[in-house]
């Protein structure tokens, strides 16, 4: 079914971790729909250059490439400033940048690393990227959104099973932190016109977060294509989702054959008053 994404034409979007994997797919989907996209990578390189070039080729808006270590607040503030300088404003922030368990071990998915065996530097790097980085980017971008009375923050997460899976600390718990923070932020921003939502694939996806393997698959034996993230990102970034905040949307459950409101409802995790982890 064709959805109305006309509000994305001219929309200014900043996507962190946008040069490859899930981020690249969201960048290209947004560009194809008419948004101008700032693609933020952790470092310069061919992947970043290629994604920006492809976004320009398929898009109707502009695309720029930026680099920043999201663990560094000053670098995040500079990236936001560069995006505003290029586009005039930021309407949507997609917090996709993050580190996975490969930072701890290249065999984490076949031989779990127990938390007391984890290198503290690796632990710190993952938390800096996945928790502090999301805060840094939102902290830098949201005040201007509030001042304008409009904005969207979309925080990319993982499946709830991964949050508590053996051998997946600190990656899994870092995403639990972001989901809890997103719920708090949505309440903090109530009445400002700025929405905050969580978006996730709904299972292991075919990205560099998993070690290379001829039989690459997630812990549940399945593997989703990175393109799955194209499903709901346009709705989340468009006016169709205005006022929808504090939600958790799962790409695997989004059905493009349904009208957008029905697809959104089907892909949204049920809200609970008191989340349960243990």
C-alpha cells in the first residue's frame, strides 16, 4: 500500500551510524522520500562517502557526510552545528550509532564472555557509544527542536531478549538503558511538539554487529535483512506520527500492505505501567 510521506519532502534529518548497515538503509529510504540527510559516521572512509553519494543519487534533497565520536559531547555538538549550518535546522534525529559485542569478543555469539572476563575498556567503549552517545546527540539537537515546537528523536534499540541474554553484557543492557531513557524523555518533552520513540529490527540483522561467517545468524537462528529498517522509519519521521511518543516500534511487525495507522499499531509493543526486566 502507498503511504503518504509528502511531509518528508524538505525534512532535515540527522542519522548517526548512517554509513552502513541499518543506518545506511534508513538514510537511503529517507533520501528517496525527499528528506535532506546528514549522514554521521565515526570516521572518514569509503563507506561514508559511498552512502552519501548514493543518497544524493536516489534522493530529492541534499545529503552531507559528517564524522564524530558520539562518546564525545563536544564532537556531537559540532556535528549538530554543522548540520544546522548546511540545512538550516534539524527536524529528526535518528540515534543509530552504536557498538556491539564484537568489541568484547569476535566469538561472543558462539562462546559467551562472562561479564567479569570483559575488558573494562571494551565495556566503557560500548556504554560510551550506546548510552552516552545517544544522550549526547539528543542533548545537542533537542533544545532547538523545543524552541521551534517540532522535532522527532528516534532511538534504535534491540530485542528485549537480547537485553538479558547470557554473554551480551554490556550491549544488551545498554539498549535497555536507552529504552528507559526514551520513555523518560518522552515525558520530559510532553507538550513541546517533540516526539521520542524507539525503533528496532525485531531480531538479529545482517550487519557488522555480527562476526563474518558463511552461516551468519542471530542467537535465535534467524537473520533479518538490514533493509527491514526501511519499513517504519518513514512513518516515524513524517507528520503521520506527530503526537505519537513514548512508543516502541518493531520493524518485523510492520506490514506495508496495511494503512499506516494499522501498521503502526501492529508494530508497536504494548505499553505497560511498570516495565519488567527480571
